[in-house]
C-alpha cells in the first residue's frame, strides 16, 4: 500500500518509520536538533509551500528521508489505516 503525503508525493507504507506531529515535536529540544541536523545534511524534503503540520521519517533504498507534510499526522495515520477511529476533543 501507498500513502499520499501531500502535493504529488506518495510513498510505500513499508518505507515509513514514523509519522510525527510538528507542533508537539518542536517542544523537544532533541527533536528540534534532530530536524535541524537532518536539514543541514540534506535529508529533509519539503512537500509544499504550505505550513508543515507533520513530518514523516522514512527509509528508501537504505537512505533516510524526512518529508515535511502540510497534512496532519492524524489524517496521515487514518489514510495509512494505522487507526480506524480517533476523536480529538
């Protein structure tokens, strides 16, 4: 199966390591440092010009890629079939 991340980017579910919410991840200094280092080293792919809501850590052909997606992590989880029903209150 494949997952549409936004724009014209589609990846295989088997390549996904993690789907994370940008807002909650930016509260951690370790995650901020990780994303900055990954961007400096060229591992980050921006999917669109829209504001990023999630990032997807993936591995394809033994290369790590971090996709910045304008789609929320909850929506991506639902699309992937990782969760069937979730209520945000």
